[in-house]
């Protein structure tokens, strides 16, 4: 189990470092936070509260058919449970 967690952490570090670099190159402040073991909804809500966020930004991938008619499960849950405004960006 520890080996699997290490693989997840290494994969997350790779992508989060890339995102942080792109944000900084664009002049955008970026703080990387990696949580393990929490549901995505609980993690997003906890960090937003702890950091005093006034907006939660989420990307939603475009899908066709029935899947395209609804937002992703995590996005839908955050929209339903957040007291903080949520901005959803549809990614194509």
C-alpha cells in the first residue's frame, strides 16, 4: 500500500510542478497543495475554508451525449455543497 501511495504522490508531483511552473510563467501566484486520503469534495472544501478562498475555480471537460449534459460528479458536488462561489470553466 505504501508503494502505491508513493506512485500516486510522484505522479501528482510531476503534474502539479508543471502547473505551478506554467502559472508562474504567466505571472500568476500558485500554491501547490497535495492531499491524500480525503474525498475530492472534502479536500476541496477543507482547503478553500483553511485558505480563506473567496472563489473555487474548477475545470469541467466537454463530453458528448448524455455525459455532456451534466457536469462531472466532483464539480456537481462542490456546486451543491459550497458556500463559496464556484466558477466552472468548460474545457474542450
